[in-house]
């Protein structure tokens, strides 16, 4: 189990208070649930993924949320219409959501964010307490591999620095592999470097790749450094399929909709970032 070497930050001195959520995809593997709503509006024990996320962000003092939307984007806005005043929510539209990957969606947010930020995806449910150690910039959430996990992994050294990415199909070569939880925090400088690298990929036409490809390249050439934060101590689940949703409901079995109080939100006007053809 990874033990973080960095002490958790209190809400008072948290350096990350902006989050960006990637929610543009069609969620095709969750059909028919996603036939008329994006994946982030899928319910886990009666509470949508988006609602759980917003509650967690508010509990940790976040003041701004930028959501990159695409597929059925109006449903996301409609779900937030009745909320006012506290958490600023802005939208970036990815009009090419059907033919691009998350690298392109994140690239579209580059002109909207110029501050330390937390990157999340719309298919993960987690205990709110796990966010505490992600409030400091340049951290990556990871977990020890479990039977249900697949996809991108990383290796971590004894100082809890992430040393390399491994993508699906890569061999461990005797090293301990840790699953990425699709949650990353960045300082302002790191985010700016990241955005520049994203732009280089988009300019080269590499819009169908994952943003982890860029992080892997930056980690390899030394232009980025990230500390691992273990999520082993709490519950989390990545939801891609109907089977995943069933497992997530077993992990989060109680209908807590009555306990989750929708925080007041101030939803700002939709931001449409110019695309590069």
C-alpha cells in the first residue's frame, strides 16, 4: 500500500479550489442508460455521479467547476438549473465529442482555466474524504491493482513519486503496478505546461488520444513531476459498463439521496472555446 509522504491540507489553506470535469463522451458502454442522458447523470444507489461529485467538491471548499460537455449537454445544464449562489459552474462545449477523445476535450478547457486545478472524469464515484490529499498541486490518485481493474497503470518509487505510465497491454517487468484513478491536481505552472503539450498534439492532429499519453511523455522527459496519493484507504469505483454500475451500487449500497443536500450553485453562461480545425 502506498503511504503518502505529504500531510493533508485543511480547507483553509488548500491551494486547489478549481476543478475541471470531462463529461463530453457518449458513454456507449452504459447504454441503454445513456440513451437520453450523459454518463455523469447515471445514478448510483439513487444519486447521480455528478451530484456526488459536486457535494464532494463543496465539502472541500472548491469554488469553481468547469465542465466539458458534448453529448446531450443540455441535460447536464438542466440538472443544475435550480441551484444558485455558491459554486460557480461553467461549461465548455466539445462539438466534436463523437470523433475525438478526452485529450481534445481537455485541450478545449485550456483558455478557461489559468489557475491550480483538479482534473476529474465523469465515471468515478468515491468517498468524499479521499479528496483531502488531492488539494495540493501536482498529485495523482492511484490504487493498488484489484481484479476488477484494467487500463492505465503507473509505477511509483519509494519516495512516492510517479516514475512512469504503462498503458493497456504493457508488462509489469517485476515492478508493482498501481491503477490510475483518473484524478490529477496541477499547479498553475504545471497546468500551463500541460496545456502547451496538449496544443502540440492537437496541432499535429492527434485528437483521438488520451491525455494520459501527454502526461506520460512529460513525465518521461522530466517536464512534469507528480506525487502518488493512495486511494486504497477508501471506496472508489470506475463505471464504464452496466456490470460496473452494479458493482458500484454494492460498494455504495445505501440510498443517501436524503443525506446529500444539493449545495447552492451559481451557474454561469456557457463558454464555447474556439476549436482548431
